[in-house]
C-alpha cells in the first residue's frame, strides 16, 4: 500500500471530498424539483444537462470555500460545534460566490434566489449529517498503512518524540520498532520494541500484514539487512527512508537527520525554472493589485487609527531590513504595530503577547492587517505572496552558523505567507527558526503553483479565524 501524492489529504478525506461534491451537486436538483412542485417561485424549465453544469459549479465553489476554511485538513482538532460553524460559513460564502458568478456571466438568471438558498440548506443538512456520522464512528481511519520501523535507536526515536499523538498518526498504524545491531541504547524508550531473528524479516512482515517498512537504523553500512529488504520489496512491501516518511506525514524536512547524499539524490530543490520565474512576478503583481483595489479602505482606516492612538506625528509605517532571494537585503514595509521605542536597545525577537505592542497593534497582528503594506514589496519584485518568511540580517548571520542548511531558504523569493507560517505560526528564537526551517525546506522541495494555491487558500482560514501571530 502506498500513499498518494496529495500530501495533505488522507484517503478517507479524499473520499469525503467526493461524497460532499455529490451532495452539493444533488442538492441543486432536489431544490429545483421541490420548487417546481411547491411553487416557491417561478418554475425552473432548464434542461437536465444545463442544470448539471450549474450543479457542478455550485458544488465546486462550496468545496473550494470549505478547503480555504480548513474543513479538509486531516489534523484539524475541532469539536463538532466548531466544524458546524465552518460548514455554515462555507456554504453561505460558496452560495454567495455562485450567485455573483451567474449574475455576472449569465444574461438571464437561470433560477431564483429561493432555489439557491434551498440548494444551500439541503446541501448543508446532508453534509452536517455525513460529518457527524464520520466523527461519531471514526470512519476516516480506514485504509491506514501498517508500518514497521527498522531501527530502535536515535534516528527512530524522532517518531516517538515528534509523532506521539493520534492525530500525528492519522495515515498509518505503527506496529513497532525492530531492534537493529548498532542502534543507540538511548533511542526508543516507551514504544514497542521487537527482536526479529536474522533472516526472519520477510516472514515477520507477511505474518503481521505489514504494508510499509521505515528504514531508521543508526548504522546502515554493515547492519542493514539488504537481502531481506529486497525480498520484502519484490513482494509489494513499500520500503521508505525515515526522512521521506517524516516529510510525507508531517509536511516538514527533518533537518537534524539530513545527510548530503539524501539531498543530492532526492527529487525537488530545483530553484531554476525559467517559465515559472517568468510568470511568477505577473501572478504576484496581479494579486497585489487586486489586494490594493479591494482592501485600500481597510488600510486607510488602519492608518487613521494608528494616528489617533499614537498622535499625529507618530509614523504609520515600519521599515526594516530583511534578507531576501540569494541573500540580498531589502527594506520591508509594514503597518507599525509596536511602540516607536520598541527597539531602542537593538534588535530583539518579537514574542507572543509582546508588551511593546500597541492596542491597535495587537489587533492588526492577529488578523495579519499589518502585513498589507508589503504588497509594495511584491510589486517591486522583492517578495512573493507565498514563500519563506524573510528574516533580519542581524539574526540570519547567527542562524546560518547555528542551523545546518539554513541558507537554503534563500534560494526562493520570500513571501507574505508560507508553508512554515501555516504549520508553525510563530518564531521567536533559534529553536523556533530551526523548526520553521523544516517546513521551509519542504516548501522549497515541493514548490509548485498548486502548493502555492493551497497555502493561499488555507491562509484565508488563518485570517478569518484570527489564528495569526
């Protein structure tokens, strides 16, 4: 059994997407039939194939909104009440988008507002029921891989330390850790350790229905049972390195486990893509222009409130040097969220609940409003919408010396939002920077337009629900 390339969705969630797509699609037909029978409004006389097209558009818009609100995130640890609120918001926004779309692109409205509202209500009722059944009976856990870790030492212990919770193991069932000669004794402490006799690995795997073997032993050169692994491989057992396993399951690259040959032979990390680079600025400039057109009233109000709170002579914007693409330094622009004397004694890491933050600063930082002026940096080509968060030169010099591979994050243009910001939303120390680097390297390795779009959509959830800094 192998995992698909859709990193963020387990098989169960992909099936859920298909089910809910069908639900919203069918809801349009049910609403039209109910309208024609009960005569809420003018009867709909469209042909079934035309109705099907509108049904697909309606379903896709609602699903896209659901994705942006985190409803298909397998690690979302929310109670059913919170999920229900998100479902209501997703259906409401999706229905509004559908109404606007058909009013703009269709000369004569195909059906009335009552039919659209009925479609939304019917879709919401059935979706809530499906979600409740799935949560109540834990139906998303099926089709998990049965996993055996080959090794019980220091390298294998990262699974025990970093993937302890049930939510961290949503895609697999961990059978145990097989002890290999040469493994550190300070490795696995609490998890199940297994002694497998030499030459018995294949029979053990077949008897226990193991689907995947994770190679995580400390000493590979002379202790790795290559012949037995080969025998397992040709019988359909997936063999995977622990670095690739952690990357797949957590969406990060384990910096402390990286060895140079893995980077050399691994797919990804290609920073030279001329077509992408040529289109990149056009995409970012278009997005920046759209943000300015839509949100200039918010920016104006923010500027006025900053002046009201701190006085007419207080600066609105905050300028700061940051390290960008290829290590070049540029000046970032943000709405000022801290006191004017916040760094009177030099550069200091910002922290959660920082006492230097002003009252309006707390609000605009929580909802990322302070980041809006950075669209200027995007228009100048210094930043993109998606990428690693740019750090200050004073910190970067120390981080490059302290953290292996840290400089690799400067191989791509920095961004307003990114994979690390979604997965590890705050960084205020070298330890935090190392954790964020794991996600930045994952992004650099798998960088694509679809991943960027996914990050942008999920950033909407962060902003709407105030999950920012």
